[in-house]
C-alpha cells in the first residue's frame, strides 16, 4: 500500500512534450486523418474568433479560438497581442477541456441533505427559485440581524466573479466581503494608495528594462500582469538579470545574480538595497526633493495635529501628524502648508497639499520632453517622456539638518527632515547586517544592488527598470511594510512612472465598466456610515476603515463561528475560495455554522460542499463578451468575445447580479430610469461607451485589427510618462474607475500629494506605534522570532510557487493538466531528505502546531537545506465527498490563523516553521500513505489513472450535448 506517485521526471517531460505537439495539430490535419482514401468529407462550419484568454489570472493574453460546427476545437496565440507576444500557455489550451467537462455545473441546484453528509443531495431547480429563495433569505437576515450579518466571498476575477463582495452584499448594506484580494496583490495596492499611487507596483516590462529584476516569483510560468514569453523575452533582452528568491526559479538559473534569501526576509533585503543606494548616492536628488515628502520637517516632540479630510476611498477621518505645518507655527496658518527648510534662502518655506504647488509656484503642464529609446516590442509606441521640471521659483529643500522652530504656543523645538529619519533607519541594514538576516553573501547583495541602481545609460534621465515583485513578499506577516520597502527603491532611483518602471494599471477608455468584473452596482443606496463602522476587523486593523475595500477575512470567519462581535449567518459566494488565506480547517468549520450559503461557480469545488443554493456561471469561452484592458502596465486593450454557446442554463456573472437587483426590487442603474435592469447588450454597450458607440462596433474593429496600443489611444493618460509632472496621475480617482474625473493637479493621491516616505496615514491610524517609515520585522514564526517553536519544528516552510498547468486551486479535474501534474509536491533538498529518510516520490507528512497534510517529496538542489517548498490549495474533484479532500493536502491547514499583517490583515501563509517525515502504512489513515477519501478511495496519483481517461472520454463524447451530459450525470 505504501506506493509512490508514478509520475517520474522523465515521464513528465515526455508527456508535456506530447501534449504540446497534440495541441498544435491543425483542423485540416485532423480531417485528413479521419478520412479514408477517396472518401468525401463534409465541409465543417469553421470560425476563427479573436478574443482574450481567461485560463489564468489577469494577464489578458490574446488568443484565436477556432470553432468548428459550434464547438471550440483549438486555441492559439494572437500575433497582434503584443502583451503576450502571440503566446498562450497550457492553461489556455486546457480551456477546451474546461468548457466541455462533464462535471461543469449546468443548472441551478439546491441542497436536500444535511451539511454533515458527504453527499449534498443536489436537486435541480429553476433560476427563479434560486433567486427567490436567496433574496427571501437575505431579507429575513437583514430584518432579524441587520445587513452586516450577510458576508460576501469572492475569488480572483477569473471569469468576472467579483460580485460576491461588491454588488451582492451592497444590496443589503453589508461591508463584510472576504476577498482573495486581501492576500493576492491587494496588499501592494493598499500600500500604493497609502503612500504613493494605486497599483503602482506593476512594472512596464513591455518597455524592456535594461536590468530585469524578478523578486519572489516565477512570472515565466504564471502571473497577473506580464508572464510567460513576455517575461522570458524581457529577461533575455536585459543587460543584467537579477533574481531575488529563496529557490532557484526557471529564470534564476539563467540570472547574473541570484540572491537566495531566507523566506520572509524580503523587507530586510530591500532596506539593505536602499542603504546601498543612499550610501553610493544613486538616488534621484531632484525627484526625492520635489516629489516625495523627504524634505518635510518632523517635530518629534510635538503633539500630532492636522485637519479633517476624506480618504481616496471615501473615508472621513482626521489626519494627525508630527510633520510641521503652517498651522503649528501660527494660529491662522494653513494646515495644508507643509514646511521645509530652503537651503538656498536659509529659511522656512512650504508645499501646499491642496494645490500641489510650492510657495510662489505657478504650475504649468510641462511641454518639453523626448521620445524614449527602449527595446519595446516591434510596432508599439515609445510614448512621450517630459523632462524633469526644476523648482520655480528656485529653492533647495534641505534633506539633512536640524532647525529650530517656534510653535504657536511659544515653545521652541528641533525639526529635522523626513529624509534624515529615513536614512538613519537604514543604518541597521548595511550589507553585512543584511547578510546576517537574509543569509545572502554581503558582497553579492552589494554587487546586485549596484548593478540594478547604477544607470547603464545616464543620458536617459531615468533608471534601469523597476522591480517585478510577486505575491511571496506579501505573505510573511508584514505585507504592507514589505511592499513599502520595495516601492521605495523604485521611487529613489528614477523608476517611478518612467519607461520600464513602475507604471501601475493601464489607463484605457474601457477599463472598469458595468460588466468589467460583474461587481458594479450603481443602483445600490450608499453604505450607511454605521454599517461602514461595523466592518469586521477594523478593531484589529484600523486602516481597514480607511481602505474600505475588504473586511478582514479572519474576523469574518470568527464572527461566523462565535457570533462576535455580532453574528454572520449568511454568505453569498461568487467563486470564492476559503482555502486561500487563514487556516483552512477553521474556515471550513466556519462555513458549516452558516444558516445559508448561495454560490455561483463553474464546478463543485470544496466551498460548494457547504452551499445551500448552487448556480452555474459561464466559462470565458461562453460569456457574451467584455472589453479588456491590461490590469498591469502592458498597455494593451482588447476584448473577451463570445466563442461558443453557453452550457445548460449557465449565466453571465454580471447578469446574476442584475437579477438579484430585479428580485430584490433595487434599481441597477438609476441614471437610466428607462433601463433599470439592463440586458447583456446594455452592459456591453456601456462598457465601451467612452471609446466606441456600441459593443458590436468595438468587436468588429477588434476582430479586424487586433489589440490596441493604449499609448496611442490615451496619449495623455497612458502614452505619457512622469504623469505626476503633468497631472495625469490624478486624472481619475485613485482606483482608476472610468468616468470618475480627477483634478489633473501635479502629484500623487496621498494626503500630502507626495510620495510619503513618512506616512501620514500610518501616523493617523496607528499613532505612537512607530510605523511612519518603511521597516522590516521578522515573520511571526521564524527561527529568530519563535526559537522555542523552532526546536520541534526546525524547517522553514514556504509555499505558493507557480505551477505551469494550474492557476491557484483551478484545473485539478482537467486531464491535460492533471496528467502532467497529478499530485502536490513538496520541494526538499536531497541532503535534508536523506536526513529524514525520504526518497524521491515518497508521500510525506508536513506538520506544524496548527495542522498536518501530505504531499509528494520532490528532491531539488535549488532550495536551501533548511527550507521546504509546498504547493497550495490542493483539492481532489475525483473524491465523492463534500470537502473534496481539501483536508488531505491543502497547505493552509498548516498556518497560524492569528499571524497577520498588522495593517491590512494579510495572513502569514509563507515563511513559518514546520517539520517533515515519511508517510508510512503505520502512520497513515487506511494504512495507506497515499491520501484517500472518506471511503478509502485513493486520489489520482498518475497520468494513467482510469478516472482521467473517463473524464477525457466524456469531454470528447459529450461536449455541449445536454442529453448526453444528463445521461453521464445519471
């Protein structure tokens, strides 16, 4: 019984190659193979449709879908899609199986068995019953407990399912949305809004950085913004390649510098780089003085003061800071005038955070500039870059010094610039000290940093490129501060909104829109302020009151379980995943406590095992369409276009939201009284209204001409660099929602209109806690922070690496994917494996004080002997039980649910302590090291498992044939 997985490295390589070859077989070739000599074949109706793939996250890869007699038979890269370079990956190819899989949800269903049963006893119902039942339950909960007792759960907008934490719960006045965003790119967006600009962690790799720096991830395999071939080409064309990652990635083995840091020490490494940048005077002096609050004066022993204001997310709050303002010096002084010391005139002067101008300045949009000369993709515009504008009138804000100031109460104090405090904070991160923390050689740290920060071509006036940091940096318990340290490097070195620098989300005329994520609900009444204040988690994480985008997931699970601080008794789930953050076992138990769960999904994943109403959403090949713009900095604009007819009674996510409005009697868009409840066409026409007259016109142009280069479509909002100089960064609200006009003032969306090295929001919401500057802290459970735990659990666990055929928890039932990667693997160094008596392919137990799971040992030289690398979010569609076996292998069963980022609540799901040992018949359920379902059924462990063959045969035979599907289901 103690067998190993049969997928060897050689078999995996051969199978991957065979799959790739099979995916390229042409229609003509297939027809020829199916005909005998001299036999005439019917000419099929063949269409070739240009669209955007949604086989993974938010990359917006351009693809062609070939449809034969109504069935999608081929997916290939679109040569016009410069963002994906005519490439599409295995996940895209496997969409052909996903669309026609026999396990797709096809009709609304309701539970008939108790939630303690392995079989939910699903019974087919109508959409009318699904909506009526759910709305009636929500109204009952709202009347009995209040709308805040309804929670929303949502995924990663894979197929536009964001309504669960926006439109659905807003109808009932609930702020309690559990979002994957809290752990997946959300912390960096939170950070951007906090201290610089929303989403400006994204790097314009399409501009081809001179130094390619990938930090904590493998974008050559999968990513949200730019990935796969785009990443490989950007890396190959760079003068220098740097990888900062605990393990050797695919690009890591080709890099010039690989900084294999200890998991969770990314902020220390970034602080160490900042020390080197400052020590070698490689920072952009004019930018630091003019566009950051580095020269603003701090009066350390002054009582914080400020003014009432409103955050970019609508939160009214009182800003209180020790940054010196005119109102601190004079009773009649303007509190928005932040004081600096002018070294030229040897006097105080100020910056006005309401106008965005310095004392005496008469700002005018810059007109002098140049066309960059980057190695951009052929045919893509270089854009336009304004020259840096000097101070006018000329001043020289001091970055160092101590200045005596007299406050309005007559007291005399010492004031020093923010920059001086920041530089002092870096003193603990010399290369030698950084080496002690991270485990990377001090000389290597310095060499790599200098290679990145020293401009290869100083004549450009900007840096070598930004830092492509990935999800790993957000997952070690101090997400916001870690993101701050990395963003600060880009700010210091001339890589903020410059070619190949940090540009943020593409500003396109079709971004947002009512169908964009299936989440907008303009007809909902404004959230009552008393409900906003009841957002769960704000007692622990005060900045969530400012952020107003998610409730803390852990706090919502607790309210479901304990009823404190008030009960949460109902959830509305839009393809959300309880396995992605916090402790999975606790979250699963919390779901079991709810009175009612509504879920929309493509499949029956583990979350569906607790649902009361389960309804089918449409696959990306089926939806009526949607305009798409790069969510990263690629600057591509196109569309997701309908390719095939929807399966069964599946529904477009935004239309599920519209129907909830209709059944609840809530107008969808009150600005159009003649169309309170829009059709699909209304939504699509509305999505392109800022660019074309109708969706049909937009699609026709897209089909004929391909993807748009947004630099040419939006020359001011996207085709221009250094938009903080031109006012274009503030052209829309901080989230970039189309149609929301900004003020076109120079600067950033922060309280000071500057990049805040000293965060006034941190100071206001966390007074006296010392979070004003970027900083490093050890992960909650590390050899240094928890030495007692380390005695029993000596290994550092990291997790979440990208897998070529999967996207987080998806694709486990697709034969093409599962054949190539049938089981979860834990990477372990051969030396460590030998120490624990573990061989390649062994099933092993991985354990922490909070839980234990099994995965297959994968011996790998590219990881430190003291670290193991697990895979995340595994479940097994082949198991006939409600949980789908998530408890067997899903890695977040191991985490401490209370170890969270102190600012945004992100869980510590990497860089924690554990142990590993071989699974044997004696220590395994059913006497079997291979994980088994509740009835003893083994999971699929190899490519030749007959269950994979059954799936594949059913996909081929059934397709969209409803009668055949119903026969299969029986």
